[in-house]
């Protein structure tokens, strides 16, 4: 029992095994969390265990971080976190805030020194992002939009959603920024699996605008949502209409590829 409950250890480095334990420690110490997302079949993950984790370089680089190790195929927290952040290859390391938003991601195997360098760059990038967030009042509309995109990418929806709503309704916001804010809000909802809210947001955008990058990306997203809901017929019709309305869109290649598969599954 003691072996099961104890943190995993690699030559002195301790790794917690649950998100709750890591989050508690991160909040108490005001530290970032380094999450090793692994799987038993991943040979490069095991190389990290043997060749990187025990080194002085790795220990020094992570000395002020909380270490968490999760199996992406455990059907529990590891699987859920993997899906949340769209992890499609291993090894992958997440750098999370105590609130479990993303401060960065490191993919692939690297020896100790390159890994420590990547980790430092990731943490520096997050520090720069925090400065931008602190100086938000000085940003113009386009800079504010980019900041909110960054919040979405970091899965910090509690902060991104109210900012997007403000950009959607604030007087004086350029139409291009407003439309992009609608699209980003739909993305935020879809990433949280709030598909009905995402669809409602897209429909609101389509009532305001008929063309533009945000409109085209929203139509593409709408089709993806239909697929996720299992409504292949509606997805097929959505993409057919997209081809008719936006034949010169830079997204047309994506549309045609998905549409070809849909038309095989849902023929006329």
C-alpha cells in the first residue's frame, strides 16, 4: 500500500500522482506545475526517466516547480488532461499554473541541457504573457484580441470569455475585431464541450456578418461541431454550402478533404 500511495521517485526527484495533490502544493508554494504526460508503451518517455530526470541539470531547472506525472491512458485524470490540452504525441510536458491553465507545452525527447533550455524559454514566455495581461489597459483593440486568443490557447476560459464578450459589444470596436471575438468565443465554448453555446454564438455572428475570415472559420467550426454531435448529414450540408459560398477561401482544402469523407458516409 505504501508503494502505491507514495510519490514516484527518480534518483531523488519526487513526482506526485494526482492533480489535486499537485494543485494544492502549487497554490501553497505559488509555483508552476510540470506535468510529465507519458504512457507505458512510450520508449522515449522511459528514456526521460533514465537519462534526464536523475540529472543535476534537470533537478536545478525544476527545483522551484511542482512535479506531476500522469499516464495518458489511465482512463482518469491523465486521459482527461490529455484531451483537454490536445496532446497527440508523447513524450509531452505541460507547464500549468496553480489554476491548471497552461503556461506552456514542451513536446518530444531532449537531453538534459536542451530540455532545461526549452523549459526556461517556456517559463520566460509565460512571464512575458503575464506582463501583457497586467498592462492590458494600454493595449489597442487588436492587441486585446491577441491577448484573449492567448488566454484561450492557455485554456484560461474564466478570463477569456468575459473579455471576448466585451470586445463583441464595446462601442468603437472595429468590425473585424468584433467578428473575430465571436469566433474565439465559439472556440472557447467548443473547447469546454459547451457545443450548444458555441453554435448559438456562431449563429449570432452569421446574423451580423456574411463574409470574412472569422465567418469562414466559424462555418468550418460549425461543421466540426455537427460531426462531434454525430450529425453527419448536417455537417455534410454545412460544408457543401461553404464550398458554394466561399470557393476561393484558403480553408477550401480543409473543407474538401472532410467533405469527401462525409459524402462517402452520408451519400445522397
